[in-house]
């Protein structure tokens, strides 16, 4: 089985490094490229045709929302997961409106991130809860 190929678009190096390292433990997921700005993310997607792009909302040169729109227009088979520190419903609604495969807050745990990538690849939508749920025992 071929791994799901991923382009990781995040302007903060430490976050990119951390996400890449976490994804290394998943045998069915493979980061094939990284971009530190929206323009590079669009260009690399056009060149490499990853299965999934994990796109930070706040990116330099071209913001993540616009970069995602361009990617979805030119690379229709590539799925885009928005990745942000913003948990506002407005951002989630914008992502849904232009057809993003999902929206994840950066507080997402590794299992949710991996599940979101797999869901996006299979054509399912994935929205990470914007606010953590309280455990009934808490």
C-alpha cells in the first residue's frame, strides 16, 4: 500500500519540525515537502501533487486561505486541511465555504491529526472541535 503523501505548509519552523516528527511514526503517512509560505505551497503542490496539504491559515506572501483556494483550483485531487491556532467559527466557516477537507486547531493531538489526514484523503470532512470537551469525571 502506498503511503498518503503530505505537503506541510507552516511558516513556523519549530511547528513544521514537530508535526513532521509526529507523522514519521505513522507508516501510512509520508511528508514529501514543506513550505514556509503560501506561494511556495502552491508551487510545490503543482510540482509534486501531494494527496493532502496541511495548510496554516496565517502564512506569509499568500495567506493560507488564498493558497488553499489556488491549490484546490489547480490540483483538484489534492485535499487541503486547514491548520491554525484560530478556533473562531468564522475561520472554520471560511474553510468549509471554499471546500477545504477539514479544519484543525494546532492544539490537536497526534491521533486526531493522523485521522484527519486519512479522512481527507478518503474524501471525508474533518473538523476538529474548536473547544476542548470536558471529561465527565473532571
